[in-house]
C-alpha cells in the first residue's frame, strides 16, 4: 500500500484526477430569468446537501453560465435528479437551451424537446425524472470561477419508485457522473 505525501501538483493534473474520482451525481438544474421565455436547463454535477435544518442544497454554478445569470437575478432554481436510464438526456443540456416551447399562457411546456414541469417558484424541472427539488437561494458565496448558491428546499416532486423498495436498489437506480463519459458538469 502506498504511503501518502503532499506535493505541489503544479499543473493540477493529480488534483483533477482525484477530484474526478470522487463519487458524485449528475443532475439537471432548471432556472428562470426575468423576461418572458427566459428559461434554461443545465447539466450539472457540483451539488451537495449542505444542511438538514433547514434543508439546504448547495449548487456551485459557473459564473459564465446562463443558469448563473438566471439564478442570480431570480433567486430560484430546480434540481432534477435523474435515473440511470436517462444517461443520454444529460447531453441535451450541456449548452444553453434555445428550443423552448411555451403554452398559451406563456408557461414553459418543453425544452430541447423534453417535457418539463414548473415548480411553485416558476423554475422548470424535468417532468420525467426520479425527482425534482424546488429551490430558493438563501445565501451565496462568490469565487472567481463559480458562485456557491445555498438554496433552501421549498418543494419536492418525486417518483413513487424512488420511495419504494430497499435503499440499495433505490440508490442504484440514480444516475452518477461515473455512468457517463463526462468528467465535469457545471
């Protein structure tokens, strides 16, 4: 067994490999801007539950992303948790969504050809996901590359199969970064 020792890692290659090997999920973050039709869905991996009382989920969003702009202005987001059989879906949301279909009232119906549901906050989430959280920003921390949005969970939509059966089977059904060929989503 190798004994560890710290080194400078000048090019960051070792750090990246270690961080990419950490177990992480892959999700879709939904956001809404201020204008009519300002909706976005973004593939994302930099997510963690940060507190239980209140229930807080933290999202680290790239400052150059449309999703960052929308969350910054509206203070709302959704987080769609995906099933393993939805692995191909994440590729649809690696770039800003341009194909947004609205209903007669101006509400969003589909994005990139995928049916969405609208949370109480007004942010879109995936209608056919394992589950979706409705989030409201309560705190943020700015870094040069990302902003950490600490969001209170204000609502939840969850598929029955996520709630039923043994925990090992429920957890095995959720998509993770390692199930894709991606190494970063954010």
